[in-house]
C-alpha cells in the first residue's frame, strides 16, 4: 500500500475515535455535568430506635430490655463488657466537690493484662456491681481501668467502695466522671 494512503487512513481513524469520545460530551445535557450541591445530596439517615435508659436511684444495675433472639441464650453466657477508649491526655482527677449534673465513678483497679481485667469485671458483675473497663494509653503502654458505675449521687458510689473492701478486699478510688 502507498505510504500516503496509510497516513490518511490512520488520521481518519484517529479523527473518528476523537469524535466518538468528545461529541457526546459536547451534546449531552448540562444537568448531568452540573456540580450543583443540591443535586449531589445524599439521602437522609434512616431513623433508629434506641432504648431509653434511666439510672436506678437505689444503686442496682440498670437492665435493658432483651430482644427475643437473645433470650434463647443460656444463663451461663459470659457477661457483656462495655469498652470505652480514652486518650492518655484525658485525665480524670479525683474530685471532692461534685458539680451539678456531674456523675461519680469508682475505679476498682488498673491492669496491663486484658485477662486480669476481664476476670475482675466478671467477678464484680456477679456481685451485682455495674462494672466495665476502659482501655487507655499511659506512657506508651496500654492499660485497662476497671470502673464501677456512673452514679449521679456520691453516696451510691461510696457504697460501691465499701462493697469492694468487704467482698474483694480492694481499695476503690472515687472519681468525678464527666
């Protein structure tokens, strides 16, 4: 084939390909290319029903309604432990004065071992104490703080300290919780 004919065929093919790509973009409705924020809104979040929990004034743990699927489990299942992550910079200093609307918490212990933490939390829950743990980083090490309750009244938290001494021979720390 002649060299000029090859060049013309290649040039024609390139022009056809470019036209196939760019003509639809130029002819297309501008509504598709618009960057109008109103046309880019995400659908609203679905409504979620959450159970309302009010703390008991007598110091007993608050019980949540149990769905039917969970009721079928045996009573020997391990207790559910709530884990709260905190930063090391957020120190909770023990306070003697209670601010209006603040709550109190008792720190039962602090462990570097998750196994020891879980064992103590299970024992405390067995005795009816609303125990949980928080993992924190202190000087680069991960620690687990075992805590009891978030009570609005200081007297209830002091009862927990007495029960800790009596039942577990542990000295609890009374701390103000934000």
